[in-house]
């Protein structure tokens, strides 16, 4: 079995650790990666293949297929976590050796739409394998026949790769192959997409042209099965679903909104020429245009507005923020308030917040949204999984980033109980309450938040917030 680790900017250290663990266990492993920098370093013992940084999953999968030299291909995405990667590979290899008709194997990957609770068809024997309708291509393995089917498809027409894994599963169903998930091999997906999901969805729909007629029938069956099972889950958990829907309605109805809190912060500053930066402006009408400040700047702007009338479309960790930092000069002339709404997963939100804190002046404040998810369904890691009781409402795991930020020295933070949790982080360590360090780990569970919400978030009312910033 040939093992390929998929890596991209921000994931290379993890990719190197995964690949080394697999190599030491005696497996052939290659890292397929992309990065705009020429200075990426991997362990010298690992073979690497660099791909263009402007291409995505389909291109990297093509590179895997081109380099395959054995009967089975395994792919591991670097934004996944598990205890022992060598055991993951061993489990896949063992499954293929025991099941002659096994076409597609997957670990039990948590945090995706293709949850085994909804994909499982039946147990396979007395072990930990379960037959499934489909899998997610995060940690998976396929036989040579599936590889050849993917090779025949025009993968380049679907650069983001949505639906390529489903094609593999449809081919397996069509040819009598087995799709199996090993429920004893648990992997957690902690990543986030770095592209426009709407574009990926549209490309995935166009990719259906690559399916044969019988494969399209299986495609329809797979998605019909998933929709039915999610609906059944919601019916069987009706009380839970009702509670989640009620929580969504309560959050939507809460006031003030984030722009009210931002304007309050700008309003108490003892100068007329305030400076404001917004990172993650999907539509300026939602927040940016409602902020009152003499100088306003935006980064990653207008993504949901085709006219995109604002300043920049750069990522918040790119040169645009470095330019902003240079323009602002020293800490006296940095931004007074920065609103951060770019990512809703902990690792990315934390990284962006740390970058943004450097752009504040010594009394400046960073504001984050979605810091107080009302239920575990709102705090799911996958935005597109809309069949949950939370429906289209999604807070992600921003709350974890906010709690980690509250533990940092020389800052203080609170969460205003409104608008899905408005986190306010001040460079003034005396303004809000602090949190003891190492209270929560990056991989903690939502249950920890549920048990100790007020303490972890520094949750306060809007009235208490306005009193604090006015010196009360």
C-alpha cells in the first residue's frame, strides 16, 4: 500500500509528523504539498512532491494517482488528528487483505457530513468494520480498480474535489465493491476550507457529467439516503431539535448586535480620529457600513457582494495586514477596534486573532463573533452539514479560540451575551476579567463549555459591558 499525505500552507509540520510515523512503521509514504514559499522544509527521510499553490484537492489527488506503484492507495489529509497513524495504515491494509471485494476503506472521521451514524448500512462480520453508503476523502484507501476509475475521470474539471470521493463510492457500488468504515480507527478532522464553498459546490455538480449513467443512479441513492437519515435523526430527537431551533431564534432576536458593541467601544475613545479595521467582510451592509469611525479599513472584503466595493481581498495573515501594520506605525497609532469574522474554526480564528492583536494600539480592542454557541449542533465543525437540528445556523468552534485567548497574559476579555456571543479582547489587562491559564485545551469538547460557560467565556450582559468600558 502506498500512502500519500496531503499538505498545504499551515499544515506542513503536521504532515511531516504523520509521514514520519508511517515511514518508521515500514510503509512507503509521499507528501504531496503546495505552498507559495520555496522555503518549506520536510524531514529528509520523506519523499515530497510539490504542486502549484493555486490548485486544490483534485490536482493533489492526480499527483497521488500518477505516483501509485502498488495495488492500494491510501490518502491522509494533514488537518486530521489521531493517536497513531501507523495503526491507521495497518488497519486499512489488514481490511484489504481479509476482504477480497473491498473497494473503499475509511477511518471513522469525526466532524464531517459523512458521519458513520448516517452512512452505516450494516456490520461486517464480528469486527469493527461497517459497510457504508459513502465516505469522505479525508483518511481513506482504495484498490487499483477505483484508482483506474478516478484516473479515467477528468479530475481537473473539478479543482476543489467535491464529489470525487462520491464517484469512487458510486463506482464501488456499481461494480459490486464494498465500502467499509473502521469504527475502531477514530480520526478527528480539525481543518477548514480555504476556498469558496459555493464555487466548490457548483464545480461538484458539473462534475456529475463524468459519472456513468448507473453511477448517477447510485449518486442519487446515496444523497437520498443521507437526507432521509438526517431527517429521521431530527424526528427521533424531536425535543433536541426543538430546543436547538428555539436557541437559534433566541440568538437571532437578541440585541444589541456586533456593530452596536463596536460603536460603543469607538465611542468611549477620547479622540475624534478613531481607526477601525474589519477582517472578513462578507457583505459590507451587514456590519462594516454601520460602524462609525473616522478611518475605516477592510481586509478579505465583500466576498458575498459581486461589486466588492471595499479595500482588499487578501487573507488576514498575508501582506495586506503587514502593510496595515506598517501604515499604522507604533502602538500609539494602531487600530482602536478590529472586528474579526473571517473563520469559525478554532485554529484559524486563533491565528487570525493573534495577527490582529499586533495591529491594535495599546488601548485597542479586538471583537469576535460566534463565541457563545447555544448548542453542540451550532458548534459543529462542518458548516455545510445543515441537516442537524441547528439547520443553517453555524457558530463553529470560534469559542475555543476565544477561551484560549482569554488565557493569554497582558490582555483581558469578556463575552457579551448577544448576537451569538460577541467576544471583546482588550490590550488593557485591567479592563475585563482574566482567565487562569491552561483551563482548556484546543481539543476540548463542547461539554466543557456547557458545564462552565460563564466562567470560560467571561459571559456578561450588555449593560455590564457598557458599564465596564465607561469605567463603572
